[in-house]
C-alpha cells in the first residue's frame, strides 16, 4: 500500500511539473503566411508554394509553360521572351530557383543557316516539349519586336550545347490576339501533336478533315450580328482543333465549332477534352451559352456561329457540353493522371478560369460513349488571373497567373501525403473503355473515304440509343459516296435513322433531292415521338430548307400543315424550332400563334444549368462581377426575346391589333438588363420588324416600340450617352495628385455629379441621400479627408478595407468557398447579400457546413474606376466629392 501511495505521489509530482512547464512555456508562434499565398482557398490536405514573380523581376506576364526532358520549366511572356527555370525540390526554399532568359541564333528558316547574331523567340500561348524539341505556338502579328508571326515553330538543339540553334516553322496561321492560336499538346499515341485555336483564327488548308469542310451557318433564325461588332466577320466553323506529326508534314482537322477554347487535354483512355468560353456580352439572351467543358470526339462540331446564330446544344448535328461551368474566361485544362494526388483528382480534370480565379476539379464518370461530369472548386483566390498549368515531373501541380500584362506569379501545389500516393499509383490500372466508347471509336475509323463494306457497318448505328454513337455514325456516312447509301435512306423506317440520314443528305446532297427528303421526313408521326426525336426531326427540316432552298409551293404548304398541328406547345425548345421554320416558310397562322405565347413565355430554370451560380461570382472580381450584378437585378426574359426576334422576320399575318401589341413589347424589353450587347440585339430585331410595316405607319410603330429610349447608335439607352468624354489614361498617384491639387478656378459640379453616376460610384456609395449602401456614405468625405486620401482610396482600393463594408469569405468544410456581405445570422444560418444591385436578394449558408469565416482581401471597388476620365473630368469629380456637392464650398475650386 505504501509503495502504491509513493507511486501516486511521484506521478502527481511529475504531472505538476508537466502542467507548470506547459503553463510557463511560451505559446507557439504561427509562421506568417506568404501574402502571395494567403488569399487562396484550398483543401487543408494540400500545400501551395509561391515560387517566383515574373512581374517583380521585369520578366513580363507569363501565360504558357512546359517541362523539358531534364525537368526544367520553360515559360513564355504573353508579349515577350521565353524563360527556362530550374525549380527547387518540393518544400525547399524558393530562393534556390534558377532562371535564364532564352536567346536564339539568327536562323534562316528556309535554309536553316545559323550565325552568332541573337534574336528572340516568344509571344507564345502554347509550349510543348516533345521529340527532343520545343514546340512554340506564337500568337503575334510580326513586328519590330518579333518578326515571326503566328504559327507553330519547332526549336531544336542540334549540337548538344543546351542552346536552341535551329528554328523551323511548321505552319503559318492567320490569326492573333485573345482569340488566336493557343495551346499545343502531345497526342496520347506519343507520335502526334494537337493544336487548338480560337474563332479569330482561319482554318488553314488541311490534308484531311474528320469534320467535313462544307460547314455553313445552318440557321433559319433571323440573323443579327453582334451590335458591338465582335466577330461580325467570323463565320463557320469558328474555333478548331487539328492534328499533325512531329515535323508538321500532314495536317488533319479533328473538330470545330468552338468559340475560343484555350487548351485541350487527354485522359488515360485517349479521350480528348476542351474548355470553351462564353460570350459575356450575350448574357441574358436565348442564344447565350455558358463556359463549358466538352468531350471532343473525332469529327465533332460544337455549333458556335456569329451573333445570334449559335446552335442549340440539343441539335443532333452538334455535340452538347459535358458540363456548363458558368461565366468566366477559360484558360488551362489539365488531365491530372500523373499527379501525386488522391484518386478522386487523378481520374479527372483541372479547369482554370482566369476572370474569377477558380481552378475547378472535374470528376469524369463514363456514360455510354461519353462521360458525365461533376465539378467542385479545387483552388480559388481573389484576384487570381489563372493562365497556364501543368503536372510537373514531381507529381505536383504548377500554375501561372498573369495575362494582359497583369502581375504574374508561379505557384506549386502538392499533396501532403504524396509518398502514400506514389505507392498507390504503382498498382493503378489505366484505361477502361466502355462498350459504347469502343463502338464509337470503330465508327470513327470511317471518318474518311472507306471501302464499299463501310456502309454495312455504319448504317445500323444511325438508330443507336446513344447520341454520341449516332453522331459518329452520321459523320462516317457523310464521308462515303451518297450513291452507296441513298437507297437505304429512302427505305428506312426507324425514326433516328431517317433523321440522321436526312441530316447527312442535307449536308452532302444535291438540292434536287429536296422534295423527296421533305416528304420522307413527313412520314414520321411528329405527335407521337419523344422530345429528343422531335428536336432531331425539326432540325432535319431546318437543314434541308437552309441548305437546299425554299421548297416549291406545294411542298411548302405540306410542311406548314404538318408542323402547324403541333404549334405552339408547352415546351420552350420546341416552340423555338417550330416558330422559326414556320416564319421562314411564311405560314399565315404563325404570327397569331406566336403572339399568343409571347407575353406569357417563362424561361426554363433548368436550361443550361451551371456549376457556379452567377450570384456567387459577383464579389470574386469586382471588375466583372458588378456587370453580372447589374444583369441579375433585372434579367431579360430569354424565351420572349427569341420569339420576338423570330417575328421580326414575319411578313404575313399581321393586323393593326397584332402589330400594336408586338411593338409595345420592345418598349418594355428595353427595361431589362443584359450583357453589353443586349440593348443592341433588341433594337436590331425591332428595326428589322419595322422594315415590314407600311411606310405610312412606320413613325407610329417606331415611337411605341421605344425609339426615344435609345442612344443614337442603338446599342445603349439614351441616358447612358452621358459619360466621360476622355481620353482616359491609366491614372497613378504621381500623375493624378498634382492635377487635382492645382487650382484652376471653379469646377463644374454638375459634371462631377454626372461622372459620379456614369462611372457607377453611386452603385455602392450614397451621396446626399442617393445611391447604394454597400459602401460608405461619401457626402461628408471632404470634411474628413484630403484629396490625396481620396485618390489613394480610389486608385488602391485594396489597401484599406473597412470592416463595416468588407465582404466576407465563407470557407466550407469541403474546401470550397462563397463570398458575400453578412447581413444577419442566427444560431444555425448566415444570411449574406451578394448583389449590390439587388441587396434584398439573400443567400442562406448553414453554419454546420462552414469551417471558417474571414474578411475578404479584395475591395468591392474595382481598380481603374477613374481611368475613363481626362484631367478636367478628374478634377470635376474630386471637387464634387470634396465639396459635398455644394457650389460655395472652397473645395469646389
């Protein structure tokens, strides 16, 4: 017993010592985070390292990278040189990084002569190390800075001195800028090279075409090109992907119909994927398509067309997106198969959005001949202008920020338990094709002229249940002589096979087939088929008419009677297709029928649903987010816009009552908020409709349709004509302060008030009782702050953010985040507002899902707010603010 008590005493004494020791021990100091890294949101299982800042070292703004055979990174400034980096090991000090600017001997490309004169190579939006060479996709109009123009170049070191001494141009490309030629990627066979280009890059002559090259606009919709002039001269096929060999000898077009995809990638099964952009000016319009990820198969077409002519994703002659992401600017796309990351990431893609600073992790699940995709945020930050990224030889993810001459940085992301992953990867099995994918790939072997037995294999798959298999079969059919399969088309009774074969005939056949084709299509009982088959059938009608011309009077009336019996319907997509075909054919009933649904048409909430809701993007990037906020405050009715635009082409079936009702719709439509081109699109449709009214009634309908609401250009509302005259400049404190402080007499406070409104200060700030409330009231600003203080807050809004007006970042336990202003909270819920134009719209966040809440590091106020102003306008605005709007205030001088 005494021994036991003694042991207790000893243990008690030891415990006391430990407790006293822990009490006396100084608390462990937290190592401060690198400010370049602390803005990131990422899973706690990952580490992000900042490695290098090109901008801080006057090395430009980097937009592309690759790794050579020695594990060194090669990167390119968007408007400058190439650089080669030897990177420190994972976890090592970034100061160990070594960098060199690459220089090149002067080379006569045709003769490959070399000399000691040094010239530059760069301006690359795509880099690839393969075949012991560096492939450089130059995106540039040759000038005195770099004589070489856009195209793909091969750089080689022929004497082993670690310097490139031979430059060979593999292909010249007509196109440059942000929609020019982009990435260059090694094919899954290790023998071929793929390049991708935006819609401002001409398709060069190819040796072969997986997608037949007889592309057209293929839309009976009333054509309205972008009122702001974007891509007005860019017609089909839009952006494209091509394949070549290591020496650029043979070129083959793989797919087209993109807008502006920057990158492509392949998974373990050799399937190709691309990430395409949206047209943000079209936001709110029925032809708007969000940024989206596509499974790019042989001969694929994705339906980009200029203006309002973009194809619906449901059209059978193009392929749909795997997943719609939302607004943004796609840049990089990576398959993560070689990353030392958990399997959930390795079997998927990483997609980079430049505008809103998000890297999405895309999970792929085989679904027949294609994939289903889901997405979650992997990394996000504000600001985080993501450009390029690669999985490095060490299994880490490397990525760049920059572009458009913005500050540029290089980062590395690695998994904390990477050694466990390396072991796991040793036993992983690669490649697992579905039966449908195998069939699709067999069909793709016939995407070229083939032997006489090809039709026997192709034809049965025109009726397959899988859309991607039907598509591959139809493209294969188009490559074969029509006389080898036209009799099968006439005899066919299966609905899928009839529509697919007639789409092929419309695209490849002679117009003298038109009457028989229309009659064959009308053998299908349109009232008894599924929605998908109805859309396919209507698209076949549209292609026959648009490709082969207006039917004769008898056939035209037959088609009108055939379609009239099912129009209108309760389904928006069907009403769009039926209305535009019937209007084009001159159906006398279509005006009345369309007006009967125009004013009551409601948009489908599930149509083209996106991963990231628009409201969740507003605070991630004020420069772009406030535009979204403006749109969301009063989103246009897309279905009504479509129907109204369709009717602008109708010449028959009008009465004074119908016209009165129709043209008043336009007046109300100008009250909605869409993208930059919204007002222009609606006005163009209005003016096209006015061309169909009698001259004696033009003035009346012009007035009631809202002519007085518009600016002279018709691309904006009249009140928005007031604004800065400019010319603006990139204002800095050094430039602005002397001008503002210089006394040049009485200032124009009326103009100052106008500028305050036109550059949207009143969106967030109140002044003399008017304006927003998400920023501080500015009425008494001049009584507390100097002009210098004011300029610093305007020019550098992120330097000091008041807690009272700051937004917050809500970090979820799953690693994602949401930004918003906290307006209220209870025991279980945060209530946040995300839209400064609609602060009453509240989003609820459950506290149980949140791991942390921090103040946002980015001000709602966008930088460059005053860059539209000239010197006089800047003085008037500051005088207005400093004087509190009072004319007799000394600050108004």
